[in-house]
C-alpha cells in the first residue's frame, strides 16, 4: 500500500493543478522537459514531507505534469519548429499545415488525438496489461529484432517523390536514399551517444540529454533553414471546423494509442520510435515533395498529414499512461517521470534503490488524476493554439526563424554545452537531406534506432 495516511481530495486537486501548470510551462518552453521538473521534485520531496506534504501528492504532481506536457508540446513544435524528443516527427506535417493556414486546426487535431488516446487507453488498459504481463519476458529478449523489423517496414514502404511517367523501378532509388539517410543519421547517433560524456552544460538543470541537440537539429533547425531558403511566411490562419473524416480521426487515435502502449513496456524504446511505427499505418507520404496519391480533405489539405498529427499525439499520451501501467504490472520504469514516481513512493515506503509495484487503489487514483489533467489540458491546448498566431503574425517570419534557430543553439549550449552545439550543427544539414532526397524524414530516426539496435544485439 503506497498511500500513507488520510488522502485529502482538495490537496489532490491542488496537486493536479500544480502538475498541470508545470506541464503547460514545460510543453510551451522549448528545452524544458517533464524530466527536469520530476528530478527537481524528487530532490525537494524530503523537505516537502517535512511540511506535511505526502509523497503521494508529489507523485500526483509529477504524473499530472507528464500528461499535460504531452498535450501542449505540439504548440512550439508547429509554430516554432522547436520539437522535443516526443514531437520531433510532428514538425514537418504540422509546419506544412501552418504554412497552408491551418496551424490552429493542427493544434486542435493534436489535442483531440491526446484526449482520444486517454479515453481509448483506459478502455484497453486491462486486456493489454494482461497480455503484456505474459509476453513481456519473450519480447525483452528480442528487442533488437523487433526494431530491425520496424526499420525494414520503414524502408520497404518508402516510395519517394511521385513523378508522372517515372519508371516502375524508380522507387528503388528512393529506398536507397532512405537507407543512406538512416545510416548517416544513425552514425551521428552512435557518435553522439558514445561521446555524450563530453557534454558540459552551462545550466545544470537535471541530467543533460544528447537528444536535445540531435533532434533539435534534425527535425527543428533543419526545417527552419529550409523555410528561410524558400522565403516562407506564416499566412493568415483559417478557423474552419475540423474537416478530417471521423474514420481517420478514430484510426489515428487507435494507431497512436496502440503504438504508444506497446513501446511503454519495452526497454530503451522511446515514444519517438512508437511514432515511427504509427507512421507506417498512415497513408500519404507527407515527407516527399511534388504530386502524390494522397487523399485530401474538404479544405484540399492532405488528410494523411492531419491524421498523423492525431496519431503522434496519441502516441505520446498513451506512452505516458502505459508507463504507469508497466510500473504497476511488471515493476519496470520506462520514463523519467516513472523513475521519479518510483523514487518518491519507494523512499516513503522503505523501498530504497528498488522498483515498486503500485497497488490497485493507488493505480485507480492515478487514473483519476490522468483524466482530470487531460480534461484541463484539452481546453487549454486549443485555447493557446487558437491565439498564439496573433502574436506571431506581428513578427517577420524570416526573422522569427532566425531567432528560433539562434534560440535553439543557445538552449543547446545552456543544457548540453559546446559539445552539444557541435552535434546540433552537424545534425541540421543531415536533417535537410530528407527533402533533398525526396524521402520521408522519419528515416532520420536512425539517430535513435541504430544505436538502440546495436545496444541490444
């Protein structure tokens, strides 16, 4: 039993509100992650306990923060091109929707994907928990082969640019480009992870992550540089109702939720890799240029891009939820937030250095926290997404792109030091290879996939 003493509903609600506000902040500010606040709260937990704040309430703050973050981090990813590791693959389709005048709709679709994932995850949580408690021992011995299969699907489904009159063998050229991009980004990832000990952050705010410069360069700065070279501007934003079909919304929620729930059980696999898996089930090659066979919605906008935003948002939220379930069922921590919750509750109950398993009453209370946080986050994400363009519309977009690139570079130096800046500078042109090759940018996720595969082989 991990509830010590009487539980006060008002204090739970205040804890949810506190975690929610932290999640809004971490989601909107590039470079700040839930892990930063989780580590800070773990460090402060003894002092908070001295003031009568139970560890359970601290765990509620951490959980609420992690859920709220998965709703709001889409906003800087789309409007600023500054993704965290979970939203990296959403940048390109989201940026295109923004340039088509549908940035606010992209945010609403993301909020819907996250909220739908919460509901769907609650429906499938019991059967999936039962299934994975049985198959997990088998899966953990074959992680490398699972990832190799995902990479094979990525390459096999790469079609590249659609050109009228091209030969039947042209798609093999694009598969070769996809392999090249995967290996180049993978080599960068191997180098970065091998040498990450060289990181010397200027601001020591939690454990530095080499993923910050890697993904900021590959998926953030690279797209901003392309926007500068093509003289892109943010057009007036359209506030039409969502035109994506109900079928695609439901499919996006289901594929994202299932992909996020699966990887939550597996070691060394982030929700970014789950997004790659979900991407395979979304039609339309939105990473290539030129004409294609993709379905468009009532606005004439690619429906696949919109569905993918629903899906990738569902991935992140589902992954956060099932990380909690994995902690309860198999006693494994799969994220920084779960490590922090494990430390806070474990220390309070005499489990030092080990991994706890949550009892049913604690788990049900946590589910209630997730639902309440999701309710608040859904509406605030939409509200912010509907209004953020008003501020950005007063700013020259080229200057904004330059400012964000400089801001990303400064952020990288602050949190990872000058070695991180070197990785950021190398990653940016590599990220620009995808549109040059006319292949999906998700192939650049080799930066994570290749090192993880080699680690488990």
